[in-house]
C-alpha cells in the first residue's frame, strides 16, 4: 500500500504492533483530553494565504541553535524505539542524518548513546535528560553525551511524577526481557528486586527538581540547555532569566497533566513573552505540512514529532522514518507555496486567522 500521509503510517502501526506496544505509544494521561486537543487545536487554526507571489523557487531550510537543518521538523525524544523496529533508535538516527535534521535522543532509549553516534556519525543530535534523585547518574549521562558530540541538552521538566496512563496500568506494561534502557545498562542491577516503571526502578526520577537544578546543569556542562515542557508565559520568563538557550513548548504528548492546553495554543503567549531572546520550539499534534506552517507562523523556530516517527519505524525502520519526514517536508513546501511563502523567513503571524470554532 502506498503511504501518502502520516495517518497511513498510524493505521499501519496500529495494525502491526502488539496491543500493549500500541497502547504504550498512543497513551495519554487520564481521559486523554489534552492528547486529543493537541491535534484538534491545529484544525481550529486557519491560514490566510497570499497569492501571486512567484513561488517558483522555494527554500525550506532553517537553523536551530546556529546549525542549519534542511527543514524545520525534528524528531522529539520518544522512548523504546526497539519496541517498534528491531534496530530501534539506530534506524531513527540514520534517517535523520540522511534528511539532515535534528534528532533528540531520549534518555529512555533501547540503544545506547554510543551505538546511536556510531550508526550516524554525522547526524545532528541533542540529548533529552531527566534529573534523577541520584544526581551522579544525571551528571555521568551529561558528560557521556558531551564527549560523544551531542550538541545540546534537552531538560524535560514536566515529569516530577509519571502521568496516569490507564492502558499501561491495565496492560501492566513492561519492557520485554530482551530489551532494556541501554543507557543505564548495569547501573541498576543491584535493585532489580524492586518495582520498576518504564524500564528503570520506580522512584528514580527526582520530584524535588526546581529552577536551581538548571543552574546545577549549567555548572557541569558547556552544552546549551533547552527546557522541554513549558506551557505558560510565567515559566517562559523564568527560563530566560535562568539563562537557558531554548524552550520546547510541550505537554509531553498529553501524557502528563490532562486538562492542560494544547501545545500549539500555549505557543503564542510564550513567543510573545520571550521576544526573540531564546529560540522557541513546539511539539505535540503535528501531522501535516500545514501544521508545521501554522506552528512557524505562530513563532516556533522548529517543530518536533514524536509518535509519527515511531509509526514510521513500525512500518519500515529507517526507511519508514525517512518516508515520514519526507512527506512532512513535501507537504510543508507545498503549504508554504500555496500560502505565498518562498522561504521560512517569509512565514509570520499575518498568515494566521483564528477561526470562530
């Protein structure tokens, strides 16, 4: 079957993955209101296309943190890629290297950071980090990825505790025995007796994480720090004041607090508050090239996709992820042209009309 849009990959993945794996990737918190609103929010936004603008030549390139990428779509950090495809994150890394875009590697990878770098030595990568009760664990990860040439740290700040994902509880979701959180291979052996949560011992995450941990991170690394999980202008202002280099507007794919805003709805107030002092990105709910255009028009420098990358993996590994990215790139280029934009610099808020829905 020909894969024409991202929904085709979603349907394929739903059919071919085990129920527990599909439920894990698809899960939202509680009633999944925020997860679903991430998608619906894009449909409420209407474009105001300009015509007769000579769009015979178009350019989708942009930069993130000073590095050029081929188009403003990267891969968001998602866990356990080996559940979807045997090569896992290695395949994802190769696909993003080929398409020359940014891959944010998850702490919860089923391949190690070293394996990922070896598979795609020229790829542009950031590393997503959690702060653990045992700070040494976080510190060792930071030094590992810095030495390996990862270009930024993405600190996830919306998980002091894991959200309540009902189907994971019903399915008693666990990593199958042949897979593990590779970055912590051997670290937790002595604790295997205790209960685990998503592949590592329960209560490893530190709920006491606060703004002072941003200063702590800055004291142990020279990498730029990007904060992922901001949804309000107040926290955006605090992030800038604490010297971070970027913000990812994100509600964790609707997997943490249910009832918060769709990430695209939170984006404009954050962009207005930051006023260009740091780059602002967004993830959650991007399924078409026109979604990418809308996010950029509202001030995002780049968007990141989570679940669609996993669907691509489930379809055909590296080739599937390449296909997903290529489709988004082609759709974005077409939406740009049909809106009268020749390059990303011409995309601005005049393109947006908020509908009365």
